[in-house]
C-alpha cells in the first residue's frame, strides 16, 4: 500500500485553485477611508486659505506683537528681578518706548514741515540762482521768469497742488485713524504677551509632554535673548550715532541738527544696507539747501563715521549679541517684504537673528576636510613679494 501524500498543485504543475471567498473586483477596504480623508483635507486646505485671507491683518498684528514682546521682555525681566510686578514693569517700559517714539516723530515732522515750507518760500530764489549759474557757465539764454511767476502766483499750479492736498484731509484723517487703531491693537497684544508671559507659557506647556515642554522653553528663551539683544545693540548704536552726528552737524552749522541726527541714527541702524544711504541723503540734501560747502562737509563726515562704526564700534557692541552678515540681513529684508510687505521688512532682521541662533544652537557641526583649495584661507600677513607668482623669474633669467 502506497503511504506517500497526494501530489500538490505545485508538484503536479497545475495552477493553484483561487480562493472562492475573495472577489478580485471588490474595492479594498482602505480606499474609501483614504478618499474621505483626501476630500476632508482638501476642504480644510481651502477653508484655511480663506481664513488666512480674511484674517491676514490680524495675524500680521499678532506677529508684530510677538516680536515686540520678545524685544521688550528682557527689560521687563530686569525690572521684575528687582522687585517690580510684571504689570507696572511692562507699563514703565511701554512708557519709555512711547516717549522716545513721540519725540522722534515730532522732531522729524517738524524738520519735514519746516523744510517744505522754506523750500516753497525760497523756490523762486533757487530758480533764479540756477538760471544765472547755467547761463554763465554754458552761455545759455534760459529765461525762468515765467516759472518764477507761476511759483509766486496765488492761483498757480503749486498753490493748486497744495490746495488739493488740503482737500484730501478727510482721506488722510481716516488713514491716520486706522493706523492709530492698529498701533493700539499691537500695543494691547504686546502688553498682555509680556505682562502675562509666565502664565501664558504655563498654559501652553500644560498641553505638551515634558520633552516637548523643554524644547519649547529653550526655543522661546532663545528667541527672547536674541531678539532683545539684537534690538538693544542696534538701539545703542543708534544713540551713539545720533549724538555724534548731532555734535558734528551743530559744528558744521546744518539747520535742524537734532532732528537730522535722530534720523541718521535710527534709519542707518534699523534699515540694513540701504539705511545708511537713505539717512545720509536727507542730511546732505538739507545741508545743500543751506550751503553747498556744508553739504560736502556733511557727506565727508558721514562716510568717515561709517568706517569708524563698522570697524570699531559695531564689533564691540554686537560681540555679546547677534551680528548678522550684511548679505543675510539684506536678503532677509527682501524676503520679508515679499511675504507680508513693509511690516515683513521690519520684522525680517529679528526673525533672521532668531533663525540664525536656532540653527547655530541645534545644528551639529563637523570638522572640515582639508582636501581642497576651496576651503583654504589666504595667508594673512605675508609680504606681497612672497605672494607674487612671478617672483622666481628674475633668478631664472
């Protein structure tokens, strides 16, 4: 009797019999769930985009308030460690910032108003002197009497333009009111973010596990330290620049020396790369309207001071804070302006400082292989004769 097992389908070479309980045309059970999740995610994406468009202004105000709270909190913490309650300490810091801001706006506003008024009053004299200079230098026959008459005419185009600006006072007033409301909103959010900072952070951390709590606290502390340090270092440089330029402008005899010094100090420090040129251009223009020789002296002093600041003052002041490379700062401003407009340009510098600090803290560094000339630094201090590639030609000849 043969006790061997019956041949299987694999041994006999015939194909295996399909399971009759499995329908090959049936829809997989996971597909319906995946389709539902896809359409739910698509709807959520469109709803989020719609909300982002509708709440864009509010989100920008909250973002500005967050960065302002990062900048103000070090000063509030300084007062809190000395016995102040956080509410009064925050109010004290806000009061100081408000006084400085009002003084700056009042000084620049007076400068602009007086300069525009003086320019309109003296425009005929400027035109007459320009006409005389051009005719004497180039033997021209320019007659600017008609232009001078239009400038002096009460019903001329210049006066009509000024009257038109006055007629738009209602629109200007509405814009100013909207701006004041936005500033009040930012101040309110910033005050509560700083005054109730510890309680707010405890509320957020209570929803996270301990490991994520530690990471969030480290990130928040890093943002406060770097943003506050960057803002305070720029503010210190702005104060030094304003004081030095005020003394120089007063000696040269430039009108509105205080307002111009404040303008140069603030704009040159808080607007990267082009801020120096914008600040210096206004000072040179005001000096030029007063005396061309004074304009030359102002331009020369600004150029010299920038060199002293870049190579002497700035490295010492920013040694304990965050120094941004000019190319990084300029690129960050362009990116911020492209994302959310002028507000983004203002927030780009502290944001770049925080990102740079975050990357430098959590990014692991490795030793660089010395296998390529692309990573070699040029030898410093070697005489130019030793670096001259044809120094051996004389001995060979």
